[in-house]
């Protein structure tokens, strides 16, 4: 009898099992576990926030992207820092609906419900 089979026999006797001990029912892919866990930890919004930052220039264009940037996403409200009061006024009055519509089209209406501009 080899040392490996003797070891397996001793372990099986100690456990009281005759077959190898495996917990296949508890195994899961890491991606599946993270997908379920992230919303519970509140990390789902952070991913959306990163995606919004990455897509900001495509959504609003070069000029606005140079003078305004997403600050944070909380509870479906996207805060945007704007450099100049005059640009904030222009964005609030004339561009808010269009920017919100483009963001909602890209990320979903549940992810971004509102856009708020702030002077930074």
C-alpha cells in the first residue's frame, strides 16, 4: 500500500466517509459572487460613476468636457462640477435636458435620474 493511499484511508476513517470530501455545492465562480455582492455593498454605483466619467466627453462634447466634469453619483443624482458661473447657467437652462437624456440613453433611467450642476 502506498503512502498516499494509506493517507487517504486514514483521513476517510477519521471523517467517517468512504469517498473524498468535496463541497461542490459551495463552489461558485468569482464573477458570479461579485455580481451578487457588489450591489449589497453599495459598489454598483461606483462602477456606474466610473463609466460615466469615462463616457463624459462623448456625451457632452469637447468644450463642455473641458469646463465641467462629473463629481459623483449618489442615489441616481449625478453631480457635475462646473468651472464658471456663466457656463453653469447655460448648462442648467439650455443643456440639462439634453445631457440627462443622453446619459439615460447610455446608462439607463434608473442609474441616472437627475443632473445637478455646481460651481467648483
